[in-house]
C-alpha cells in the first residue's frame, strides 16, 4: 500500500466513522477503487487499525464528559453513597453496552473479514438499514436527553451495535437508530453512540494491529492513515453533533440508498467485482 492510498483511506475513515453512513462500507469501496484486495487480511486489518485516529478524535472531543464519568465511576466503586449518581451509572452503562459487540466481534471474526467483505453485502446493507433509520426518525418521540439514559437503553444500543459488524450497516447508524427508537433525542443518541463506540473501536484496532503491520501494508501507511483519520475525524465529530441538534438523520438515509444503488449497478454491469 502506498502512502497516497493510506492518506485517501485515512480521509475516508475520518469522514465516515461517526457519520451514520458506514465507515467499513466506504473503506471497502475505496479500497476496491484503489486496487486493493478487499478480502486480504492485511487490508482488513489496516482499515480496523486506522480507527485509532478516529477514536482519539472522539476521545479528545468528549474528553470532559469521559473524564467526569470515569472519575465518578471509580469514586462510586470506593464509596457506595456515590453509586446513585448519574455519572457513576453512566460508566457502567458504557461498560455493559460495549460487551455485546466485543463478544460477537471476536466469535464472528472470520465471517466478518471474509464473506461479508463482498460489495454485494455492502450495497444491500447500505440500502436496507436506511429504511430502519427513516423509521426511527419518524416514529421516535425523541423526548429524552442524555441525562435520562438508562441501563436498558445502553443494553439495547449495545446489542444493536453488533449489526454494524456487517459492512454497510454503520456502527453509529445502528446505535443512533436504536437510541432514537428508545426515545432519546438525536444529540443524546449520538453522544451515547460515540461513547459506546470507543471500547468497540479500540478492541477491534488492537486485535487487528498485528495483521495490519504484517503482509504488504507496512508501518508507514498505518501511521499515516491513523494520523489523517484523527484530523478529519475530529472535524467530522464536531460537525455531526451540531447537525443532529437541528436536523433529521434522514438525509444520511437518502445518501446511503443512492450509494447502494450505484454500487449495485456497477456490480450488475461488471464494472467492478464484488471482492
């Protein structure tokens, strides 16, 4: 992989990791257009590892909240009288909500990095999940702020997050949609999606690091892709929070459907191959 390829993929990762449009799907498409073998374990690992940049971006953006929750969580462990505080409970919500995708991701690793890397899967998932996003937007009450999040909300969002292991679904798209169906407002659902995404992305990146540094990728492209994804990712996260405060997520669903249709046409006409 060249440095230019790494820069392009880093931009794609940073732009799409936290938008509900599927970063894995976009990275799969971009890798294919760059001539990469998208089912190559080293390429799959590379796309997972450059998520470190996006992780660092969202941690920096939400650092005050993350620090507050972490301090309250540890304080509650030491002193029972603090365990009723929302910040302490939020620490548990993130931990519990992150467990499902860690377990499913580990058990289904070979399927995720193999057969599901087909562009047929990407296109189908982009289109199919778009209708779920529209339904959530139109049927949800969007009445509860982040301070009203419950353990049940966290578990439901964590379980639905597992669907994002299918390229094209979108991790943030899945968790934001689940949050909306639970009655959270858009900003609350989006911030919760960010928090639940941090452990999941860290776990995936660490797990794939060895494969990314082996094979034909090399350390330089990995470092470059990670740095670029951090810079672009921070801007993307900041923009999304401002956007969802006043706008529907249906615009992302429209984009997903259009992109999915384009991919299907290219596949059907043999302009591109599925793997």
